[in-house]
C-alpha cells in the first residue's frame, strides 16, 4: 500500500483521504498558503492497472477524478471548512455539494478500483514455480522465498479484491512498491546493517533484520518494558525501563560502516 496522504488538520478532509487510502486509491494533496488562510486541494484518482497502461482504456480510467478543496483560517482555533468539490469522468463532470455525497463518491471510486484490480489481478497458478526474491522499491531485500508463500500472498490479495500484478516477461509479482521476483531474474541480496549504541557508548554493527526486530518489539510485544520511544526513517531511540538495558539508539550504517572488515596481512 502506498504511503498515507499528508494530513490537512481538517477532520472531515482527513477522514475522506483515509477512506480513499484504505481503498488504495491515488491521493495527492497540494497546499496553498496566504496570510490569513491555508487551502488544501485533495485529488483522488483510480489507479490504472499495468495491463491498461498506455491504452485508451487506461486513459479513460485515469480520467475518473474527485477533486476537493478545503480551507482553514490561520487564526487560533479556526475550523476547517469545505469549499468545493468536483467529480469528473470521461463522459461528464458534476459538482459534489455535501459530505455524504463526497463519502459516496470516494466509496464508488474504491469499489471501481477493486473491480479493476480483481479483473486484471495475477492468478495463483501464474506464480513461477521457483524461489523468489523480495524487492522493496528497486532494492532486493530477501532471497529464497518459496513459491508457495508467494501464491498465498496472491490468493489473499485476490480474495480481498486488491491489486496484485504480474510482469508479463519476468513473471515477477508486483504489489505496490513490493515485488516478488523469480530467482533467475533477481539480483543478489546485499546485506544491510544498522549501528546500535547503548547509553551513548561505542556503536556496534548489527544486521538490519535485528534492528527492525528490536524496533517492532519495542513498539508492540515489549512496549510494557519501554519508557519512551521515537522512530522514523529506519532510525529509533528506545528508552527501556530497565536501567541495565538503558537507552538504545539505532540508525542505518553508512556505506563505510557496512563495508566488509579488512585485515592487514602479517609478515613472518
């Protein structure tokens, strides 16, 4: 799923954007500021399935657009207000005037996106019968994922009528910015590292898998053992209640820190 849209601070607008995000619709938020008010324009569109990219049908799908404008004055305790909204399709354009109609318009777009996703989705039997490598974006992260596991992912997505696509040449399964690529088309996974320090001590290099596991533990299963935590962009600061565990800082290793250790040969 795509990243959550930027919040406007206007409850009704943010609720509608969150609803659109739950349907995996495309959302863009643009902001215009003046001395007395901030205007937010939220644009919601249907995702074009890769099967229809560059075709007349794809262009028709992309032409379904809900555009909403909201405004909020800069004065203290000002409340956001709905300014206007337009729902466009290849055949018509109409004004949307009420919150109920806006909610219905977002749901209609969501249901249409689900129909298109189901219509063009990869099938379980299409998954290449070989181990896969998980990519996040353009970076290979994990190798040797069994084809059976990829088939379960595809089956789950199809059951929920959510987008899951397959590359026509490589057989890679694409879900948002995640891809499962058959081993014969995948690059080697490059080990990723984090640096971990305790109470300001010397950082120790650990695998990124270990770092992420500690972050997840501190946020979920082990949160009762944590006094304070902040995390973002693969970094974290964890203050444990147990003084022996102290304050842990986690950050991605630099390229120099990630490089294999070298040893200087000795001479007899």
